[in-house]
C-alpha cells in the first residue's frame, strides 16, 4: 500500500490508494481518556509509528466547539461537532457540523454509516457520551492524545486555527497513523470514576474551608463569619461521608472492583479512602498496560532536557499525565515510608546516596505504583518484601550501602538535625526513639 496525492487548496492531501484488502470506514473526532496501552497516543509514550496508512474506506474528522453567548446576564453554552469525512467513492471529503447532544449523535451515526472508524481527540468531558454512542452503534473508536494531535497539525504547517481545520488535520491523521480501537469501560467503573473525583473535590473544598477558618479566627473580626465557615465544614464532612458510602456501594456491587478494593486495603500506606481514589483512576485503564506505560500515564517518568554541551538541565519527572493519581500516590508513599520497613529502607538508601528527599519520595511513589498495578492485574496479595527485596537484602548485608555512605554527625541537617541521625531513625525508629528518650531524661536530670 502507498499514498496517492490529492490536491486540496494550497497543499496536497495524501489519499490511500485502493488495494486488494477490504478496508473499513473511518472517522476522526476528539476525546480525553481511556487510552489502550498499545496505542502510541497514550500519555507519556512517544509516537513510534509515523507515516503509516490506515486501511480504511471512509475517513472523517471531528472537532468539538463550545461557543458562549451572553444575553440578559445568563450565559448559554452550545457545543457543536465539526466533522470532516472522506470516503473512497467520493471525489473529495465532506465537512458538516452536528449538535453535541443525543440528537446530534444519532444524526452523526447516520451520516458516517455503519462500519465506520472513529478517532477521538481529547475535549474534556464533551467526548464521552459520543464515544459511548458510537461504540454501542458498532463503530470502532480510537482515542488520540490532544498533544499528539496538536503536534501533528503543526507538522502539516497549518497557518489557521479553526475547528474545521483541526477536523481536516485529524482526517489526515487517521489516514496516516495506525488505528488502535478503544474499549469502553463498564458502567460501574464510570460511576466509580465520577464518585471518586467528586470525593476528591469535596476533600479539597474542606481543606480550603479549614484554612479560611484559621484565617478568620486569627483575624477575630466577625464571629458570624466564623460560625458560617464552621457550618460549611460540617456540611462538607457530611457530604464526603455520603459520597464515600456511595462509592463503597458501587465497589461492592461489582465483583472485579470488590476484589481489587480488597487487595488495595491490605497494602501498608493505603486506607479505605485511598483505595477508592486509586481505583477511580486505575480501573478505567486497559489491564494490558505495562508498568512503564502506567508510570508515563501518571506523569512520573523522568524527563531529560539536553542540547549539545551548553544545555544540560537536571532530569525531572515529566508531570505529563494524571495529576490526581500523583496526588494520591504521594500520600501513600509518605505513609509507607513511616510504617513499612521496606519502603523506609528504600527511601533511606536513596537519601544516603545523595538524592534529595523529594526525589526519594517520588522514587517510592513510582515503586508503589509498579507493585499496585501488578497485583491489581494479577489478583494477588501485595507483598512489600518482594517489592523492596533489594533494599532489604542490602540492609541486612554487612557492607550495607546505607552504613557505608552514612554521613558524619557534623554534617548538619537544614532543620538542625544531622542526616546521620535522621537516617538512623528511618532505618530503626525504635532505637532512635530510645535515644531521644535517653537524651530527654539526661537533660531533665
């Protein structure tokens, strides 16, 4: 197979030439999440396949548009779908707009016909109902990372930025790139996702109100405002309990979610609420994803920035991924470092090797994500001694790296405590606590 040029405007549009194989229709649109792991469009994974022709008959491109109209002080928002379609039996492609509602989705399905292929680019929350409608109609759907689609449009040297131009760019994308179908999550998983994210929003709102309460009490100006903030905090706590209870009910009603929830709650550092929030972000992903892909999805993959000999920035995590998942893992890692010996040893050994504390915490986050993802897919209990086996073995050996690289007491910690004492406390909290008690007793004497 190869491409045959077709002139459209001032540039040439590659067009698949007919071949002996049967090829299906295709449509391009916009979407956000639930990417299959083998797709090069997943967040955190580089595009490895370029210039590949899609084996399709019909291609179409969709771009979601939201227009705002202000009238009488009311803001009215209308979402439209700008679609570009190409079929083999047509001389040139066609473009059309549809309403982004149930009626518009039905019209779109009829316009593209059965057996079409749909490639969706991320548009926040506006894509999901259309994607589910297309899948239920028997149409294949592919999800494209919006960053990939944007870079592809730049590679085409598009000078204008409109929804229709983007739709034609996505049309070319589906003609050139590999088509990877998207699998819709179950209704229980989608319900849990909504409840879990709402739970996170309420928890954040409660934290904000507690900060305001502290500020209002410190100011001491209005007792009415303080009373109102307290009432709002009580209301938020009640709503948090309701949403959490509803999420637990959804988990118990699904066999797969119930089994995964039981595995998560037995992990040191993961409580019931953390287990719900982790399932919220992980259950929608394809179970065949590798640990590297899941790390990239969370934005915990290292990003290097170098150019020649003059630009050599230190590596940092990319943060190109799910920030909610990183936020949950951070608290899990902090708790695991305090209460799990394997995680504590792993963290202490990294600090002793010269890593910054935050770098070591991120390493624990990534390590926990590896273990959590593996046990969730294999349905086996989490074993910290296996995940941190190397750190435990190194600590038990006589030539432990922590002991060899342990800093001198004279190297003071920024908070006034030496790193050596801090490492001793991390490695053996019991002895450190006894030492602290002995010092306190001697001072009192």
